[in-house]
C-alpha cells in the first residue's frame, strides 16, 4: 500500500507538543506527514515543512502585515486565506492525501476555511475545543468535514486529550487509505430532494436517468446537503443538475437552515445546464427542539420529526422567494429550464393536506411568470411535483438537451 501523506496544521508556536503528538501518531501507523505552521507571533521548536511566512504570502500578505494589524482576528484571517490557498496548492500537486487541523476558536475559524478549500471527498479532520458548537454557522462548515472535540486539550498534553488526538490521527489516515475516489466514468447528474414523505420524483427519475447512462447523486437539501451540492457544482462535477428542492434559498431568506448565500448559483456560474423546480419553496425549516424563531411564529407548521420543523410562508413571502430564485438563475451561463407545477410543490400542500394554500401557490406562480429571466425557459405543468407528469417532463427536456449536445454524455 502506498504511504498516505497527511497535512498537519496548527499554531506551532503554542501547540508544538500537541501537533507533534498528532504527527507521530500518524507516522506510527505507517503514514507520512507534511507540517504547516499558521502561527503569527511565535516560532515552532523545529522548522515546519510549510512555514508561517509561506502561509501568509499564499494569502497575498505577509507575517509582518499580520503582526502589524494589531488585531488577532485580522491576523488569523490573513493566515486563514493563506492556509486555504496553500492546502489547495498542495492537494493539486499530489503532495497530500488528507488534512488535519488542531485549534481552539482561532484555529477552528482558520480550519473551516482551510478544509472548505479542498474538494468533496478529500479526507479532512478538525480537532477543536468547540467541535459541534453553534458558534459555527452551517454555511461555513465544509460539506464532508469530520470533527472531534479536543477534550481537556486547551493547554498542553495529558492522557485525556491524547484520546481525541490519537483517534483523529487514526481517522484521517484511515480515511485517506480507504477513500474510493469518484470514478467519473459516467456523466453525473446532481439532484436535490427530501425524503419520500414530501418529495418523490427521484424514485422515478433515478432509475430512468441511470438507464440513459448517467450516474445520479441525490442531495438532501437541509443545509449541509446543499453545501455539498454547491461545492461539487463549483468544481464542474455535474453534466447537468436537477435542482428540484431549492428550499435552502427560502431558508436563507427567512432565517432557516441555510446552505449559504451562494445556494443555486454555482452550477450557473460553472456553465452547467440546470433543470429547476420549486420543491418545498413554501417552507422554512428550523430546529424542531428549539423555540420557533420569532420571525416564523404565528403560522402553520409541520413537525417532520423531533429534529426538524417547517413553517409555512405567506403569499408575499412566496413572491420574495420567486424573485430570489429568478435573480439567481438570471446569472446562469448555460441553459436553464424551469418546471412550474401548478398543482403544488410538496406532498403536504395538496388539496386537503394540512399545508395546502391555493392562494399562496397562485401568488408564487404569478411571480415566477413575471420574473422568469430571459435566459430560462418556463414550463408550466398542470400537475403536482410528485405526479408522473412532472418526472416525464424533466426527462423530456434532458433528452432534448442530450440530443442537441447541451448535455454531454448519457
């Protein structure tokens, strides 16, 4: 087995012993290590493979500028930009197979940027004193990052913190050895959806697309799923997307489980053809075991489970969603087809269902007609999004794109 190289990063001026322990744990399991210092003021006991000077320069700055800022937040953002750029450079050069970063709040802030710079599928591990903390907004968390609490490790080595450090060392090296890279032997369709209780089109579409020679990846659009979808879209990983559950745009607008401000922008920016539909556009998700956010109180809700509750948007809010969706699609650099099912956009809004709102749906559809950008074709369908007619129309459009060469492969 070829030895795997792990990038070990942190502030070597204050955490030299802990980072050294991590490196030795990786080496002791047959891995190799590349070290990166992201300190500002001090120096490591021994030189690292990537110095703090190289890190700062990779971020378009210098250590002197970071020190001269006179502010720890500004200084660490300089180092964060540099660490992200350097990690990406090392990965693209084939010099690292995974990364592990150690830190408190400062190091974790930097680690999030550093890990986000690496593609989905590259093993990335953060050992943090604030692991799983609400300090970290979802839109800053890399889609496939692994994290462990650095218990008892704020200052110096001890038997408690070695438990976390040794696990992390084994986990990142094991992941680098075990990971199965994407084959990319078939063109990939990226699709967004939710579970079958609310959206069902993927049950029909996935086997139909696979029969056409495509691979299909369905992303659970509850914040982190959208982050993964957008990360891959930004890399140009998809031959086309079927973004049929853009509810994370609604979430971002109204304080729900956001996937970030760039949701529904990266495919268009990368020139990837998009089929779009407004699945669950009318709902805003929030943490079910917490109090309903103030801006969502006093309206119909649906408790999906103990973790997740959805609040129903009002007509004017739905118009805002339509405006946001169309504004994002207007910037696309490849063909866009918008499927607008007039019969409803999730299973809970059918006539007779608890969240049915005919007037709200009509207001949304009207705004979509008014705002649909000129670079997109609008297909109004007399059906529900979960009906067979919807899936058939999506396949019809994709087939026409495939025949005309807009979509490559399949």
